[in-house]
C-alpha cells in the first residue's frame, strides 16, 4: 500500500481556497468565497446600491404624494371658491336688506325739506 494514494479526509484544491476576485488572499465560505477585504468592498457596493434604490423609491413616492395633495387642494380650492361666492352673495343680500329697512326709518331728502327739523321718522309700530 502506498501512503500517498491512500490519503483520507477532505481534499481541497488550492484554487478553491483563494478569493473569488483573484486578489491572492484566501477566501472564506462565510463571506461567499471572498477574502475579508473583497467582502467589505462587495458588501459596501451592494449596500450603496440598495440605499440608492431606496432613495429613488422615496423620491418617487414623495412626488406622487405631492401630486395627489395638489390635486386634492385644487378640488378643495374650487369648492372654496364656490363657497366664497356664496358667502359674498349672502353678505350682499344681507346688506341690501339692512339698507332697505333703514330707508323706512330715515327721512328722504323731500321729507326732510318739508319738516325741516327732524331727519328721522319714527316708527309708530314700536
């Protein structure tokens, strides 16, 4: 029996132990075949890529949210404009009624000229 031919255990080739990037250092199965230096570089690249993708997603969602808000504001603005016109008409109507009532209690320019002493007429109903 030849001792060299009867080797027992796991035989691993030297090339299988080296870093997958070929930097000359030994890789580690826990780091997917990379050495510590190359693993940090790969991990950093993957992390930066994920951060960039997350950032782009956040920007897109922010734009969509702003567009939806602007859309809802324009709808509310139209409703507010309609309500504003309603308020204006209501105020005008109220002012017109008050002016009409005041006319009943104030002397007209002709009546003041006839009586001469009192610019106001008094209501007999009060």
